[in-house]
C-alpha cells in the first residue's frame, strides 16, 4: 500500500500558491485494509476514505469506463491492481495529473510540469470527452489562472466543442452546473469563464439567456462598448474588483437579460427591458437551482437598476417606493447588495471603470432620513392599517423632500 498527494495541492504548490485541501490517492489497497487502519469510508460513487487523524480524503486508485450519459455514467474499477499511472490518466488536465510521493518525489507521466511552465491547460487523454462536466471545469481553471497567463490548448478546446455538439451537456445535473459556475464567479476575472463557455458553445447550451445578449447593440452614448454581452461581462468583472459577494455577481450577470428581447426595429434603445428581463431571470435561476436569496436579489436588480441610476431625478414618493422594494427599511444587507450591483453596472462600461456613483449615497441618505419617521409618529386615534401606511408614506416622502432641499442649499 502506497499513498500519493495528487491534484490541486501538487499543482498549486508548484505554482507557488497557498495549498488548500490536500487529496491523496492510495495504490495497492482494498476497502477492508483501509478500514482496518482506521480510515472511515465516505465515498458514494467510488471508494473514498477520511484519514483517522488529519481527516484528509484518500481515494483508492481507480479507472473509469463510460457506460452512460452524464456525470455518473461510469463503471469504476478500484481494485488493488490499478496503478498510479492509470489513475492519473483518467484525470482531466495534465496539470492536475501530477502526484507527489511521501518522499517528496514527483510522478508526472503526462507532462503536467511542462504544461505548467508553458501555462497550458491540456487534456490528459481522449477519455476527456467522457465527462461533460470537464467543459465547465476547464473553463473554471482558465478563469482561476487567468492572471498567470494560462490558455486552453487548441486540441482541448476542440474536444470541448465536440462534447457540446454531442448533446452531453444537457445530461449534467443542474447542481453540478451551478457549483462550477458559482466557484468561477468568485474568481478575480469571472468574465473569462463565460467567454470560454461561449467559445465552445456551452453557454448557448446551458445559459441561453446570457448567450443571447452577445451581438445585441446598445446606445453608444450610454455604452461605448455597445455590445450588451460585453457590457455584462465588464460589469461582472467590476463586481469582482469590488470584491462583491456571489449574490451580487449573479445579479450583475443577469441584470440586462431583457435586452435580448428588444425588437430589432427599436435598437439600440431598450425601453422596458427591466420588466421584460424579470421572467428570464426567474427561468435562469429555476433551471440552474440558484439559491433563493440570489434569485430574489437578481430579480430586484433587474427590475429596478435604472431607477437606482436615476435616483436624484425621482420624485420623493417614487424614491420611497424604490427603497421599500429594495428592502431598505427591513433588510440592510439586501439593500446594500442591490446598490453594489448597480454600482458594478454603472462602472461596467468602457471609460467608466472608476467613475463616481452618487446614486448609491443618495439612496442611502434618503433611506436614513425616511427611516427616522415611524408609524407611532404619525398615528392618531381611530386610524386603521391602510390609512396609517398612507400617512407614513406621505410623511417620509416629505422628509426626503426637506432633506433634498437642505442638501442642495448646503
């Protein structure tokens, strides 16, 4: 029985990056032998064990043979006869197929170290096409390592396109697609992920609402970059630059989906795209099983981002209703995330990357002023619910008006 450190831990150490999780492959052992040494079995699809002390994952060396569609359509052989080289051969990329023995020596039968030096993401073998999830994984790796200058090998991109053309992407579970996408969203340049998916056709297959934005023109005076898809990716990178949470990045990605529905005769204008986009946001989130909190924020940003941009010009009553819809009086984090998404939208345009965004502070100020007025301040004997709500709204709108006038005089 021998064990080897494999995968990301070896790759990241060779790149000089911090090592997170450490995964091990065990050669020459059986499940009873592992359990006899105190390892605890946790694998559902193949033999995986937790080390009795470190709790790090140890998987028996295995081979996989395609037997059906999708991520789970494999027959696994994890017998003690499987060699380390055979186990490494089934992995996705050569840079992930390097092993380190316990004495520190490297085992690299597929040229992973050379590809690390060349900054190349290249598949290990033709078995790459057997798992459609690898299309998303390669796109995510390219996103994570974009700052290092990594690129996808031409022959690997060709196999990614072949997988998409085969229809295998539709066999992926929504949870798998979302997991890879959410992880990619949290990298420094998440736009790379969607660009690569678009290049190989996977974006149209899995996220047609986003893919439809490319080639849709916008008014150049508002959007010098013109293309709607490009704008959304620029805004997404702006959200990453601001270190926004995943919920904000999802909202930014989806905020302009309605522009794909604009009739050609009225382009490059997009009047009404906000409301038109809400059903598309809902459909996207339902299909990919996006968390409810993310969906609610994305819907709010899609529906109201233009009003946020025009906050200074809104009547006090309209501004108050906007604050209420964005949960300004009852959910501070939601309100701030909506403003963060709108900031990324405003800056996700050519030449506006560092522009001031006074709308956010205007909404914060109006919200703070209005929140000082409570129902108890305006209630009179005999008032009922609807009347109380109407009177409270009037008082808050008046307070916002007074605040604006005082601010302008100051």
